[in-house]
């Protein structure tokens, strides 16, 4: 029974405190009650904390968008994180593109110029995808996690203490209002001191003033104590900025590493591909000015060289035609690496010089190549005939 009485009394006291705060807050908004203002230093600290929270949230969200542009994937990662489960591993965009390129290259034939280039590009894209994963992982640990810890940890504590400070201020101002009203009532009673009942009223209001003064002292002390606690927490924002600066440096370093890796991968890819034959370069540059020949032409070289400048066209066409019509051989420089698809073909290394010749009945896209005692078919598009 005593416990129940205590709970009822506590509930009634809490309800009375809440009502008192609500009345004080409403009167302040209506301009009917005075409000204790925080000192300028504390106000500046509060403003700095709010600004830090606002921009930290924006930077964190936009960084997540940068690292994972797919909103559905971000939602999925968020759900798995809340469930404390690992999200299923999936290919990212560069890896998916790389796999498509590799599959297309194998379908077109690794022995063809286009197929071989697609495979090399696909492998590079997959390496970029791996670097992208490393960037996301490093950025999440070294940059996003500290920002999120501030929002979900330190700032929540600041918000809690700030709310408590607001309640203590309302209690203080409500006590000041009651003291002011008690003093006004005491003064009125003193003016009407003409009979015994009024003297009793003076004593009653004097006691009320004394009680209100004691309440003001207590609430002032609690307010000052809470203001000091809040101030100490807010002064930690400077340390938060210093920590976030270190995290920002880590993020920049991770990005620098990622872009340096991507640049190196593309540089290596460019070296692997080498210089494309002049037939392809000319075809690509002048396709808008010269009509494209029918794709049904059996020879890739004939199709590509249809849009070459007249001088280059005559040199390439006459050189290949002369070689195919004669029984002799010519020297040729290899333009870029080629891996033999089977034992009938000859693997090539960029910039090496080999001997090539044609044999009756051979496909128009191929020549026979010799390097020492090695020989096999080589694609024409990988060669530059020498005089």
C-alpha cells in the first residue's frame, strides 16, 4: 500500500511539474512571462553543435550516395545492418560490365581483334570493380562510421542534456513567476491591512514568498548545474571536428589510392591493346563523312579500309592484295599482343617482326606467320606490313 501511495504521489508530482512547464512555455510564447536567456557562450556552442549535426548528416548521406549510387542497394544494406546480418555479395557495376565484356569477347572469338580487346577491357573493368569495393570498405570504416557514431552517439547525448536544460530553465522561470505573483499578492494584502483576517492573509502570503524564494534558489542551482554539464559536452564539439578532420584525410587518401589504381589499370590496358591498325582508326574518325560499306563483306580489312584516305587505302589494299596474289613472303610488325586460340594459330607479341605469307584457300582475314621454327595463322588486323 505504501509503495502504491508513493507511486501515486510521484505520478501526481510529475504531472504537476509537466503542467507547470507547459503553462510557462505557453506564456513565454504569448509574451506573458519572462524567459531566462542562456549566456552568449553557451548559445554559440549550441549553434555550433546544431550546425555540425546538420552538415555531418548531409555529408554522410551524400558520401553514401557517391559510394553506392543505387538507392535500392543502400536500403538493402541499411536493413541488413539493422538486422546485424551480412548483406549478400553481388557484383558491382564495373564488375558486371567487365563480365559482360568477357562473355561477349568469348562469344565473338578471342582470336578476333574485337573479341580479344573486349576480353582485355572486361578484365580491367573487373579489377576496377575490386578497387571500388576496397574504396567502399575503407571509406565506410574510416569515414562514414565515425560520422555516424557522432550522430547516433555524441549528438544524441547532447540532445538529451539540452532537453533536460530546457526543462530546468522552465522550472526556474515558473518558480520566478510564482515568486513574483506571491510578492504582488503580499503587497496587496499589506495595503488592505484594516482587520484581523487581512493580517492573517499577510502572514500567509509572506510564507508563500519565503517558500517561493526557496524554490527559486533550488531551481536556480539545478539550472546552473545542468547548464555546466551541457556546456562541457558542447565544448567537446571542437574535439569532434579534429577527429572528423583526420577521418576526412583518410577518406581523401582512400579516394587517391582508388583513382591511382584505376589510372594504372587503364594505362596497362592501353599498353596491352597497343595502337589500333590505321584501318580501324580511320574508319572510326571518318564514319560520319564516308558511307559505311555493307557488313556482309567477307573481309574485315576490306570493310574497314573502305573509308580510309585514298593514299592509306591504296597502300594497305595493294600490300595485302600483292602478298595474297604472290607466292612470296613479307616482313610484318605486330601491332599488339595476340594469344593463339588453338594450336593452328601463332601467338604474337607487340612490336616484334615476323615473316608472313599467304597460302591458297586461306580465309581472307588471316595470313600464315613464321617466327624462327614456329609458324601458325595470324590475324591480318594485328599486323603492319613492312616494305
